[in-house]
């Protein structure tokens, strides 16, 4: 959760026309014809680029970003969109979410978290090639008529039209995009389009000289990460983190390997890749706040709170998502003019679409939490045949700033988040200084090292071995050998 945080809807309307172009001169898949990126696409991409970068934590710079840029441009020119690498803008985003995407105009993106999950350069090229493939095949334009949502959204832009249910819009947001705080929700591509993008990415890998099997291996790592995240969240839903537009990658691993050919060969540049990504921030950037178990601490904002036991926190650029079997919540902020009642009512108002009846929270109560003035209200909302309680609990942090939780629980369960509301507090300068980021480091396995001994060095108190195996693409039972390079997450 970065600072300052703008209302998410500012960027939404401007991006809708960019991610779904009405027309384009980009090459069709399989033609082999190189065409120039249209001036219209370049203009639309240039307009959307700053907003996308801001939404995903900003653009990274330095040698790591330069390396990702070079690989991205190398694979992008294989698409037929342009034969000039200078026509492409490849950005490494400072985001702890596993995500990658591309938009018309030659703009390609991946997050540092997704890069950290990869194990070689060919996998990086595969992910970026897949995203470019969506653009080259004009999937967004083809799916435009099926679009129901197309914006960068967080809970501030959600539709409260059947809260918490999976078959409702907001239910889907809470189960998928909302889980990550905020992320790009573009069109939901069909399975056929996902397969086509995989196949195009594989074709690009072949043309660039990479091992085409990398598409299968990176999808396998992503599937393993999704399964681990779901288990850590206490959920049976394996929600893909590679944007909500992508189906569970586990279903595509075998297909991608068959397409590439089991005996296919090509470069992977594993050692080079690992040498380039060592030192990446892993997980949350302290400038955006840190999740540590059930606790969230923001050293710049000087605040901290704890979620109840059984809830899982995910920090996003705009907000912190809190999810569990007993309810869902989000911590965020909005413009504050000094009127707490107005602030709480405005937070409720953001939960309904324009033209829909707004939620009336009724009376707003006042209290003090650990010395911080607070205001809160709860509204009961019909959700299909059942009801839910929606609460906004806000804190006046300064005369010109406030923060708030939005929580959703089954009706009649008011105490689920009470402890979390009361845990909000200011932290000291010493506490803020003590917050350290996790870093990805690459080391060489020494004689006597084992998966268990290396996993104990992971900067986590839970699932250390599982995290180590997923991070390094090691299947259950796989071992390490002396001289092998591996990734660790340390403080």
C-alpha cells in the first residue's frame, strides 16, 4: 500500500479504451508479416503507461530492470508487431503480485515478484511472449463484446450487487482481484485464446533460440505457487495470481509441453538469469508496507494493525486485502476533508455503481482506538437469498488524512473483525526503522547442503520447505546437488 494513494477510479475510465482497441494494424498471428505499430496504438499506449506504472508500484530502474528490458524487447520483435526493438517499452514493475501483461502500442510489463518465481531467461521470455501474443492476436478486441469489466480496480471501484457470493461481481472481485489488493482486471480471455497466446509465445521462443519448453516449466511454477498460496490462505480455491484474466496455469502445463515437444532444445541462460536477478526485493517493499504473518506495518505511514487468526493478508499498491473463511476486508484510504462522518459515508458510496441505490449506513458511531479518533458504521445488505453486514471503520490519522477498513461478513457476525479494528495503532520511529525488506539472493549449494537445511534459511516462520521448493521449481522429493545455484529469500 503505497503513499500517497489516489482513488482507484481516476485511472479506470481512461484505460478502458486503451486495453481494448477498436482497431489496430498489428499483425495477425501466424502471418509472419512485420507491420508497424499504428500511431493510434502508440498514442493510446503512451497515455495509459504512466497510470499502469503507478498502479503497480512504479517502474524499477538499474541493472535488473535493464536486463528484463533487453529480454522483453528480444522476444517482442518475434511477434511481427515491429522489427525494431526501439518500438517496444518493457517495464519491470515494483509489485509483490505475480503479474505480467502487454497493451497495444508496444508496452510490455512484468512484476519483480513474477520474475523472482522464474528460474531462467527462457521462462522470462516465455511469460512476456505470451502477453505479447495476446496483443498480436488481437484477443482484447475480439473479446470486447463479452466484456463486463475493464479497468484497474480495487474495492473502491467494486460493485456491491450481491456481496460475497461467488456468482456476483463483487464476490468474484473479493475471491480473485480483491485478494491481491489491486491488480489489472482486463478481459477474461477464452481458454482458446489463452492456448493461442501460449502457442504464440512458444513460437517466439523458437524464433529467438530459446528452449520452447520454458513455457511449460514457468506455468508449472506458477501453478505450484497458486496452490501454495491457496493452502496458506486456508482455501481450496487455487486462484491464479497471473492476473484474473488467466485460467489456472496447471491446466496448461501439459498442453504447452506437448506443443513445444518433449525433446526440444534451445538456450535457457539459467546462470546468467540468476546472476541478474539476485538482490531483487521479494514480497512487499517497505515503502508500500510489509505483511508479516497476520501483521501489517507501514514504516512511512507509521501505522500497524493485525488481522484475526485464520485470515491471510496480501499487500497491494492501493490497499491491503484481508481474506478468510469468515469474511473479507480491505484496508485503504481516500480523500479526507476533516469530516469523519462524510468520509465514512463516502466510503459506502464507492461500493455501488453510478445509477444504483446507494447503501445507507444509518447512524455513524464515534470512538477512540489507541489514542486515534475513529468513526464507524455498519449496513446490512441483501445478497441473493441471504444477507451480509458491510462495515466501514475509519481512523483520523491527521487533520488532512484518514484510513479505513471495509469489511464484509455474513449477517449477524459483527465480532469477526473487532480485534482488527482495535489493533490499529501508531508505531514508533524505532519500530519503523526496524522494518526490513525480504531479498532474493542466489547462492551455490555446498557439500552437505540439503533442501531442508537450505529451506531453514528462508525468511519465513511457516512453510519454509514448501516455499523453497516452489521458488526453485523443485518437485516434491527432488534434491539439490553441490555446485547447483539456488534462490533463497532472506532479510
